[in-house]
């Protein structure tokens, strides 16, 4: 059965009758985990291993820090990783987890966050509202609020707020790309928390996140067998609200204010739909971008060896290219 009395006609066949918007269920979706992904991919890549989650000796962790109050009973949290040997303010990386805008949680970015912190960055892994709780653009609003929180609180955490990057995997990659593409656009700022601060970011790392929901390369929005992740997030299938699906596409918003991008991609082409057209737009504005591809890698490659280390190297190299890390004072 389709939820909320959504008709098969409207959802699958594209009938002209009014579509009953899918509403959030309020029930968490825990279907996407690193463990389940590992078990799935092990069948095809028998030599993979989950990347070591240990905290490097120099890294300190501050957990469960509230950055936004959604309601009296709902706060959004983040975890902060920092190298205790840093003696100067350093760039920050806001990290956005994936899971189809519906599943996943901020702990999925913990391993990468710890290792990037050991490289000299302050990394922050953040909550955001998934489609089980709120529809687009709530997740965007939340993450722009997180950026403003970083600016408002950066000094106490050793952050150079003139050098803020955003990184995301899969759905998180799309969100990261959207944040960067909408620099200067206050339409998506959401709450008024820390409203005196900008939500702009200075660099984007998009790990297998789509750049367009309406591009010919996009595979998102196929509801023929089950409701797609995008349909759940927007509340409408693509045929009913193509305007909304296009609005949510980072490709639509590229401007002179869009920052440099690093695209890290697997062998799954549809996960970077619109990338080449996105880069063409960046080039028109003289904005730097670069690509790191793993032709043999599954979509969830960033969680596993042998791809974790080269992913870390690519991110570190990009960050040092766009804004070099200050060396700790001796």
C-alpha cells in the first residue's frame, strides 16, 4: 500500500488528477547503516574492510552540541572533532551524512571526521531533519543554520570562519552541493537563529551526490516499483512537481558566488548526474573544481578500505589547495 492514500494512478502513471502530498511519517528510518552496506558490498568486493574508526591520539571530541532548536522537544545536534595540537584557528568542514534524505545519521561521518581533524581541520558532523520528519527544504534550512552556528561559535572551537567547507556523501553530497550553489540566496536560510551571520560556505566536497534531479543522467524519481527517496523528500513525484525537483537541483543555482568544488565519485554514474554541466557553469565564472574518481568502487566506497585512504588524501589535498592549513605554532 502507498502511504497517506497516494493513488497508484497519480504516483506511477502520471495521471492529471490532483496528487495527495506525501507527509512525513514521524517514524525514523534506520534502513541505511555502514554495517548493512558492508554486508551487501562484501558479496561483490570480498577484500573490502570497514575503515578503522579509532580516534587518533591528538584528536579531541566534543559530542552532542546543540546548534538549532526546531521545537520545544527537538534540538539538532553536532559533534566536533579537533586536533588538540592546533595553536591557531584552522578551516572547518561541516559534514553531512547520506541515506536518501530519509535514513542515516551523523555518526556515519565520524571516522572520516576524526582523520580529517588529525590533518589539521575542525570537523563537525551534524544532524538535519530527514523526510520522515520534514520535507524539502527543511534539511537545507537546518544545514544553513549549522553554518551560521559555526560562524557565531567558531572562535571558541578554534575555527577560522573565513574558511568553511561543507562535505557530504550521497544525499549529503547533494545537500553540500546545494549549500554551495545557493551562496548569497537567503531564501533557504530557514530559521532566524544566528541570523546576523552568513550561511555562505567557501568550498564544497561532494562525494557521490547528484547535481540535478531533472538531468537526463539522473536516476532519481523512478516510482514504478516503490516510492523513490526523492518523492518522499519532496512529497510529490517528479511528474507532478517538476518545478520543485528542478528547484532542489544544485545545478539550477550555480552563480558567481558559488565556491570551489571537489567531486569524489564511485563507478555509479547516476550518482553524479549533472556533474559535467555543473563544472561547465563553474568554468564560466572562473571557479575552480576537480574530480577524483574510483572506477571500481561501489556507491558507499568512502566507508571502506581500499578507498578510504585515497578519499582522505583527495580531500586533504583539495582543502590545502583552496585554503592552506596554518601550521601549528611551536
